[in-house]
C-alpha cells in the first residue's frame, strides 16, 4: 500500500478538492486527517491549546475544563500529535502541546472553494 | 438534548476554533460536519460533482469512476445531503446533486487560523 500523505505534505501537493479532481491517494490521506479532527473533544483540545498562555498546554491544563479523565485526554492528544496537528515537548514532569503552525490551514485550504 | 447546528449556521455564529474557545455544542456540531467529510469516497464524490459539467452529477455519473456500487454511492450521497454539503434535485429518472454554495467554505473558515 502506498503511504498516506501527512497533512503538511497534502497542501503542498494538492489543489482544493473542488478545484480539480482529487486522486484516490490524496482523498484517503485527507480523510485520515479529517477523521482525527472529527471529534468534539479533539476540537475543544485544539481550541483550548490555542487559547492557553503561550499557546501551549499540558494534559494537566486540559482535564478539568474538558471534564475528561487524564488517560482519555492523553489518548486524544496522541491522536492529534500523530495526525500532525500538535507538537509535543517534554519539560520536567509534563509534556507540553502546541498547534503545528499551518496544519489546520492546510486542511482548510484543501476544503475551501474561494 | 440541544439540537446540533448545521454547517451553514455554524459559520454564521462562530469564530475559528483557534481564535476563541469553542463551546461544547459548537464542537459537537462541527465534529458531526467533519465526520461526514472524513471518508475518501465522499471527498471524491464532492470533487467529482464540482468538476462535472454544470457542476452537478447524478449517481449514474459517479458509480463507474468511483468503482463503487450504486447503493453504496447513493448512501454516501445521502450522508452528504443530510450534512448540508450537497443539494438533491429530481429531474426525470435521476436525482442530480450539486455542492451547496458556501458549505465547504464554512468548515474551512472554522478551521483556518489566518
């Protein structure tokens, strides 16, 4: 199987899906990237991380406002890191997460028609 | 349960998720809209409909290029109509599908950071 493209490569290679026919591989890659976003907790995590001081947050900042357990939040964070939306950097006891610049804009750019 | 917002209302009400914290209801609504897109066949259908003559297509135009059965394509078309991405108009034997103007731009606008 050909490897799927991560979101940062997808925008570099591809026009918006309504501008020219999307290839099978690129449709599969974009679907995987969209699936990672298509969850209310993960959308709220991205929003909270962006709004947090210095635009980064640890799992300890997120569990209470989300009302979810630490393992559940950690799982969602891992999905977002694996999909290329969040960076993870370990400092002391905690790992800190920040939005990968351009990642959400890549998805938006592939969907936008104007 | 409060009713989820369709994609056209979501953009009217809401800022991009990274600009201000997204509410629980809006995160759930956007997740539902993204789930409808997060499928390679549905992304290819939207792309094919947009590229087709007069920017509309019937299921008869889509089955062969997609390599899927008519019931499967009809199922995907129904998901896209229900989610607010496609219109459906019956003319003679066939129903014709076209992109709802602004629908993909609404999703893109909620994800974009710039």
